[in-house]
C-alpha cells in the first residue's frame, strides 16, 4: 500500500507541473461525428503504413514486456530490489538518451533513427534467452545490466521516432484526428498483446525448442558429430538457491 501511495502522490505532483505548462488556445471547431474524424486517417495512404508500423511495434513490445520481471524473478531468482533497480536503470537511460537521439534525428533522418534504435531494441530481446547460459553469477548480472542499458538507450530512439513520425505525416490542421486514430489502433494492439501473452505463457512453459546441427562421415572410419547451438526449455529453472547460482 505504501508503494501505491507514493506512486499516486508522485502522479498528483506531476499534474501540478502539467497545469503550469503554457498552451495556446485552440481555434473553435465544428463538432463532427466520430466516423468523420476517423475516416480520413484510415483512408490516407501516406499515413496508413505509419499506423500499421506503430500498431505492430506496440503489439510486439506489449507482448514481451510482461515477461521481463517474471523472467528475472523465476528464472534467476533475483530479489525484487534487483528487478526494480534494473527497471529504473533502463528508464533512467531512456530519459537521458532522448537528447542524443534528437540530435541524431536532426543530423541524419528520423527513419534512420528508427531503423538503428529499433534494430538495437530487437537485439536486446534476442539476448535474453542466452543470459542463463552463463554459469557465473558475475557474468549473468553484468550481462543483465548491459542488456537493460542498451534497451533503455534504444527505447528512447524508438519512442522519439514513433511519436514524431506520426506528427510529421499528419496533415496540417488535422493532427488531432490523426494522432487520435493512431492512439486508438496502437491502444487496441497494446490491450490484445498481454492477453495473448498470458494465454501462451502456460503452454510455452511445457514446450521445448531445439536446433541440432549434425555431421556424419564414412570416409576412412565412421564419424558422427551433433551440436545443439540452441536448446530452449520452458521448465528448466536457473537461479540463486541457498546462496549459490545454479544454471
């Protein structure tokens, strides 16, 4: 309850500062039906790819986000303080990296920033399954810190790029309708993704994915070699047990 109370208090303080932000008065507008507001953005061929990209990205991010904390708690048995600390580290890196990504967007191009930051963020997601292959506690914690730093750095570029791209593509004077439509589509993707993730979690926990590379030879004498570079199993648990790291 104390944590929730501090969160509510911080949100109220943020509202006080938000109320002090100057905002120009909007010109009077004619009230329109909802279908007339959403129809132009959905029919705009220039805005439609942006909307589809943002919806797919939001769906992918929301599909994986619920598993990060659970993965750290159950797979590695890390204390809650470590999990929260890594999350704070990632978010602090995101806040500090916005300025740098803004300079990169002005120097190069917004789509270039999206390509680089998006690829970097996906690379951090692909790194997670390989963290528990390390048997050393120091190596595991070090790699987790690096992954959260890179995730925070690249997430700043993605957030900056996606928000600015929608504003750039929207026609002048129609930004509100375009942004509202984009928020509606992205919000639906963000709402559906965690539900699908929850349904698939129990099933994936009983599955195993293995990639085997096998080589055999009959020249001279019979030889056979099999290597498993990828072997993911849902039920295998790594973690800290009785003060010892178990991989």
